[in-house]
């Protein structure tokens, strides 16, 4: 079972995070309104509850009421997060979400109320036990997507969520490590912002507060609770989007939903191509019918029926049209007597006999002409002389026939040898279609690096420096992807590739500098109005050679290690 799960794991943790960021970027603003409509009341209520329970002197008197109110806000948040996850899944599938019925809403509330509150008890226990924490953490995030009131009852949702949590544990733990590191930086940055805001208000607006009078408030538990709440609001949408993608790819193992989405993207392109093809056929048919009408009209006006028949007969008898006549069919009796190979051999023999008869006729005519010429110029010659001459002519004729047979044999032998050589040396080579480099959707992984280099030199020879520069840049991306320093994806920008390279090859400062310079040169030339000169192309290719040298050094060091 584990081998099968690992087999279907086609995406790494970083790639899943990048897709989640792209999903949040392309999602409509209403999706974020849904999320913060549910999460913001609970976070504000939690901060107020924390401050009240830690500072108020009468906190014990209304602790029960506040706890119940906070629990209701928690269920409220989880229900809206389930709707948020359903909206994200609909964005992945490029379809709209159907409205919830009252039955589905009640089912959603009951599932989230029954399953989600256990997280406050099970997550700390799993964290202390260390090993099952990753599965439990993924399980509760999966409940936000699968517990939307449309996936079955509580038992079915529990089973599905646990199955998705057990998929690809390595990817899940790397994701948690990434979110831990990223969340730490978010927490520190938000804490510093909240620390500096009161002082900035005092500096620019003269507003004095308890935060500026004493820094002790910055060390209170309420301050840390507020920073944690803001960090949750900033980071949790990305985590939810990541686990929505994990569930989507996990369900696609059995449903093939990811393949359906790819086919759906191709549907519009196929429709446009079909429409263009249909219009072209209709136009060609219309043109042909129009030409036929014009021809018939002109013929009827200029010629009579008899003249037309005579013209047709004359045209048909021309040599350039005789080859269009249908082939004469053999009688059925003859077809049944001989096979294909036998008929072919007979036809070859008849052709050779025809050639020899024609050659013999030419030689006989030449001999007759020669004899007449001799009789005309030597009429008094003896009879035996003419017979000797006739014998000599026959000898010459046989010699010529022998030479002709030798020439035909030599030609046939050479053709046979050449055929054997070509038959034995047939090589199958895949023809790689050259993409249109002027289109923005062209990706670097469509051709290997050396093929991009060759294409760049072709453009350079034609004087198309701008296209050559882009081909050199695509060759650079293909080379880096081949060395597994970057991952090619449609939604990535040039700066995304630069950040990814800094993350994976941070020790290679020369490589990073050369790539950053080339990215700047390429963007100025391709997206800006900067003119591309030979000096710019030479600077770009020099940096490219430096990068190749560094890639070779990195590869050599990895092989040694």
C-alpha cells in the first residue's frame, strides 16, 4: 500500500506550496471575504477572552458564559473555513460552487461541531508523542474540505479525512516544516510592527498611549496572543489552500479529476480549431461551386455541344492526360490462374523481351543499311567478300548485345547493394517541433538546452537579436532545470525562478549574480523598450558560460560526494 501511495506522489512539497500561492492569487476576493468572515470574529473573541481572563478581577464570574460564546465562535469559524475550502476546490476545477441546501448546512454544522473540537485535546497529545503529529495535523485540515456537508455522514467524512492524511507522509512533514519556519518569520515581523506602531503614532501624530509610556505592556501575554492571532489570520489561508490541493490530488488517484481539468482546458482550443476548419471547408466548397458555375456559364455561351465534345476528345488524347486513364483489368480466368509474384515475373520477362526485340530490329536495320551502302560503293566485289562482311556484322551485333547485358547486370547489382545498405542503416529519429518563440506561453522545458542554443544562434545569424536573447534565456532555464536547481512551471515569473535558485544554490554566489544580471537584461529587452545590441547579447552569453562552468563544478562536487 505504501509503495502505491508513493508511486502517485508526483509533486514535491515546495511545488505544492507554489501552486497554493498561485491558487490564492487567482481566487476571487469573495473567497477571502468568506474566510475572514468566519475567522476574524473568533480571533477577536479569543484575544478579548485572553485579556479578560488574565486581567479582570471578576473573570471567574462570567468565565462559563465567555467560554460558551467562544466555543460557538469556534464552530462558526470552522463552518466558514469549510465553505472557503470548497470555494478553493471549485477554483481548481474551474467551476462554480452549487448553493447549500438547508439539509447540507445542518450536516455541515453537525460534522464540524462533532469532529473539530477534539483538535484542542488530540493535537497537543500528538505533539508530545511526536510521531503521529503530522497525520493528526493533516487530518484536521482535511476535515475543513471534506466536512462541507456534501461528502456523507460523520463516519464517512472521518474515514475520508484519515485516508487523505495518510497519503504521502514525507510530503506532509516537509510542508509542516516549511510552515513552521515561515510562520516563525511572520510572527517576528508582526510582533515588530505592533511594537513600532505606537511609537510611530507618537512620533508623527503626538498620540501618547500606555504602550509608549512603558514597554512592559509589550511583554504581556495579551500582546503575544494578539501576535499569534494575526499570524494565524495571515498564514492559515495558505495552509488551507495547500491541504485542499493535497486532498484534490489524493482524490484524483481514483477519480481522475486532474486529467478532466487538463482536458477541459483543451476543450476551447479544440472548439476554435474545429470552427476554423469548418469555416475553411465551407469557404473552399463555396469557391469551388462558384468556379464551376462560372465555367459552365462561359462554356455554354462560347461553344456548342458538338464543339465541346470535340474539345474533350482532343484533350483526352493528349499525352499528359493518358496516364490518368484507368488501368486495364485482366480477365478473371487469368487472375485466378497466376499469383501476384508470378504475374510480376512474367511482366518483367515480357518487358525485357520487348527491349531485346526492339534492339534486334535496330541492329537489323543498321545491317541492311550498311549492306546497301557497301553494295552501292563496291559493286564489283566478289561474293565471298559480302558474306564475310555479313558474318562480321553478326559478330558485332552479338558483341553489342553482350555489352548491353553486362551494363544492365552492373546497374542492377549496384541498385541492389545500395538498397541493402539503406535498408540496414535506417535510423528512427524523433522530430522535435520547434515552438513559436514569439508566444508568451512557450516554456523552457519544451526543448532541451542545446536545442535552444542552436535556435538562438540561428536567430543571431538572421540578425533577430531580440528573439536570440530570449532563446538564450530559455536555454539557461532548461539547463538549470536539468541540474535540478529550478523547477519549470507555467505560473512562475522570472523573479520566482531567481528566488528558487537562491534557495537551492545559496552558496554559489557567482552563479546567482550571473543569473540575476541575465534576468535583468532579458526583462529590459523583452518586456521593456531597451534596444538589443550585439554587446548586450555578448554580455548575456558571457554570463551564461560562467553559469555553465559553475553548474559543472557543482555537479562534479556532488559526484565526488
